[in-house]
């Protein structure tokens, strides 16, 4: 094996290891209703009782509307993650919030390219 090939192989192996660890960390913290603040849970229960809103069955007409919906979903994910972090012991809370914020920032940074990629389908 040549030296550049070894470096590329080692780099790819490290990247795979890091991504596996990140995926495992996300899998160990499932998103459940217990992560939703009580006020939000009550609002959701009222909405569910009314049935599926018609907006769920309408496509977002423009790329700006799709981006706004994605931003809203990412923000809701951050709120849910913060709810889960509040239930952790104090010593673990700061790390959890930091990870949630990093995930939020990463998702927001990739939102526009994700919407553009989805538009190409």
C-alpha cells in the first residue's frame, strides 16, 4: 500500500467510527412524548382530538414555504431535546444541551441544501 492510500483509508475509518458513535448516541435517546413539555403535550392532545389538519395534506407550494416548514421542524426538535435534557441529572445536563444546540445548528446549516435537493426529485 502507498502512503497516501493508507492515509485516506485511515481517515475514512475514523470518519466511519465517529459517525457510528453519533448514530448510537442518538439511538440511545429516543424521542418520546415524555420529552415534550406538559403545556405542549396538552396542546397536542387537543389538536389530535380534532383530527388531522388539512394543512398536513397540502404540499408546500414554494421552496421558501418548504424551508420555513423545515426550520419549524428543526426548532421543534430542539425544544424536544431541551425537554429531555431537563430530565437528566444536573451533571449531564450541560453536555446534553450543548449537543442539542450543535445538532440544531448543524441541521439549520444544512436546511437550505436539503430543501433544494428535495426539490430536484
